[in-house]
C-alpha cells in the first residue's frame, strides 16, 4: 500500500467492508432462499403429467374461435362435464346405460364388475388428463367414466348392427355432429377405459369384434381416402 493515497486507502477500506458485508448478506439470503424453496417444494407439489394424453386447448387458440373447440351436443370426459347446454344428451346416455345393464335379460350384463373396474382405473384415468380433473370427486369421476364409456361402446355396437349407416336410438342428423364431438381434443376418455368396458360388456356373439375396428368404421367418413389425397395433390395442395 506504499503508493496508496488517502483516497485510495479509503476506497480500498470501503470496498473490503462492502465486500464482507455483501458476502454475509448473500450467505444470509441464500439460506433464506433455500428455506423458501424447500417450503415451496413441500406445499406446491406439481401434478404428475408424465402420462397426460388428453389436453385442453390453449387459451390463446380458444380466443380466436371459442366454439371451434367446444362440443356441440354431448360431453364426454371431465372437461365439459355438467355443462347445462349439453344436458339434453344425458337422457340418451342413460337410455344406453339401462339397456346395457339388464342382468335378467338375455345378454344382460352385471353392473358390479363394471363399477369395480372403473374404481380400479380411476387414478390411472385421472392422470391421462392434463389437469387431472381434480375438481371432480371420486364418485362423480367414476360415474362419468362408466356412463360416458358405456354410451360410446353401445353406440358403436348399435351402428355396427346397422352397417354404420344409422343407429335406431339416435336421430340421423345427430351422427355427423356426434362424430365431430367424439373426436374433439377435450372430449375424450382414455382408450383403456373404453377397452375395459367393451370387454366386460361383450356379448357371446361378439368374440371377433374389436373396439378399435368399430371406432375406425364410425370415424371413416372423416378420414381422407387415397383418392381424396391424390386429388388434393393434383391441385397442388
């Protein structure tokens, strides 16, 4: 410090004091910051979304065309469950449900095994949804799985018996709208739920029937044929 002036000496002293103070302050705040993070980890446990496969439409997309992402006549799954404007189709769901679970009738199905299966699958099904559908109680969620799932599998069966041209229980004008609603991003049940219900309610004459095949036949009018693709290519699309 031989060549140090008083000013530089003062600055050096001030700098060291500031550095020591800052170091102590940083250590203190680091400790507080660590404590805060640990508290946040304990309180704000994030949802397990690793298995999520049924998402909600982003808000910025929905703002552009709100009606483009909402079901028109029927709610499937938890995202639109209970919406008043979709209640008219609940009666048809229950019609299919009561027709299916008639153990005293020929080809009737017992309800208890289906209920037990849905209860066992409830947590796995919840994890398929981006927000885990936490706003719905277990009983409400399981009931939704059972009623909505049975509606879909019974609708596909009824359509199969009529070569996918019509379904006696559904007015003809509804079919295109049902196709649209049942393929919507937010209006879904996990496939394993539908497969389980399909297997549990399968009739003796359905041994060779596959749920995936029925679904593809139902949605076939929405699929582009090779002829359609070639025509689009010819037009430069």
